[in-house]
């Protein structure tokens, strides 16, 4: 079995941004994404998702390095000053690299 390296971009942010970020992700040409609910505590306090305005989501995108960096730069510029947002990128090994 052979694995190919791709980037995994993870974005943890406010659920209110979901539709907007999905459009941003689709506009850079990614093949897909995964969104899950997220809870936790960070610099802006506890986010428990019990009340919709305090809900967080985690978006994961598998893509090439150039796409991951472009998306990070765009999201940082447009949203990070006004919304809770953490982004990180790591290398992952994928099967069927043509999908990503």
C-alpha cells in the first residue's frame, strides 16, 4: 500500500461562519471538506455549544500545499480579526491521492 502526502487544513471557528467558509473553501477549488461540531476552551473562553451563538465547528480540508496556504491566508485576512478562529496545517498520508 502506497500513501501520498497531502495537507490537512483544520479550522476551528464559530458556527455562524459555516456557510461563508464553505463558499470560501469551494471557491479555491477543493474537492471537499468535513464539518463537525466542536467544544472546548481557549483564549476567548469556554465554547460549549449549548447556545447556538456560542457553538463552534471544526472544518477539515484535505488538499495540496498551495491550496492550504492560500486558504489560510484568505481566511486569516478576512475573518480572524472579528471571529474566534484557529487554523493549523499538517502533513497526512492519503490513499487515492487523485481525490485530493
